[in-house]
C-alpha cells in the first residue's frame, strides 16, 4: 500500500506562512484526487483542501484565499502552501486520498502546525 510522509510544519506567528509537503511511496496519479486534512485534539479530522488528478482544487471556506494545494505527479508529492496563518489553523495536518477517489490510505504521522497570536 502507498505510504504517506508529511513534513514542513512548525511554529509560526499569526500572519506567517508555511509550506507542507506530502511524499507518497507510490503513484498519486493512480489514486486520483488527494487532500490535506487537519485535526485538533478532541475534534474530528476535517478536509481542508483537495486537488483532482487534473488539478482542479477545492477548499473549505475557512482557508479559501489563504491556502493553496498543488501536486507534482512526477514526484508523487502533494503540497499545501499556507499564507496569512491564524491561531485557529493550529492542528496536526495530514494528507490522504480525497473523498470520492475510492481510496483511503493508512494515515501518516502528520505534521504539527502551531500558529501563535
């Protein structure tokens, strides 16, 4: 099964930026749509951004205009550029297949994003 490794998180001040990366051990083209999810302790994991195989993107309202998801199919990598970060963006971020792809891969370790006010 394809393994996912997230990286790029860290501690940043409000208004700052981070770029997350998700490296897959296999072909993301075969998976199709990919997504970035986030989870805060005590809450359900939520999908924040998704990108189809061909590049069409979707975002949850709370990150529209601030986050950009992209993919490099040749490198089997998915990215999440996060700008104008807010304290409420603090969470562990994970990547996985997006809903509708027909796949749900094993979750990676995620990458912690902490935004200070």
